[in-house]
C-alpha cells in the first residue's frame, strides 16, 4: 500500500454529503472503481467497497461504533485501523484520501493510502497531504 505522498492526487467528486447520513455507508462508482463512503457520526471515511473477508459490498452495510459492518457476515471493520481483528493483519480495508468541499465528498482516486496517512477530520485541511 502506498503512503499517497508520491502520486499526484486525482480528486474526483463522488457524492454529496447529504446522501450519506451518520451511521450509513453508500457504494459509489468512480472511474470504474467501487468505493464505500462511510459516515461515522459526521466523520467521513472512504474505503474500497469490497470486504477483505468475503468480498461483500461494504457500501450496503452500516456504520456503528467506529466500524463499517459488512452485510455478508456482519464482521466489523475498524475505520481507523482497517482491521476486523488484530489476529488477522493480512485482512485490512483499503483506504483513500478524501476532502469535503462545499457539501460534496471528493475522493483522491490516484492510489490507496495507509490509514496512518489519513487526516481524521471532516474538511480538506485534515485530508491534505
């Protein structure tokens, strides 16, 4: 996984924030790639749509207690670490940088990033490199 600092960002509008209420996750298709836009009590997180365990659509799940819940087996995936269980470090969510601009979620589709390279705020300043 890349840190996201080497590739030039490619910011693409994904969805309006009003379409992703707190506690929900929505699947979006951007440039042929599928993402899950998660709203964790007002904190947005963008991950690859497919669950690392059973390839379920995370965009059809829900968000609770800082986790996105896969609708297939109900496994919770931590939205800060990407893990479902520390004993399974090989299974981790794929994270993407995002920015909130004028009520819209923009995703940097250039490359995934490690969770420690994400800003955890809601606005552009927190998501900037």
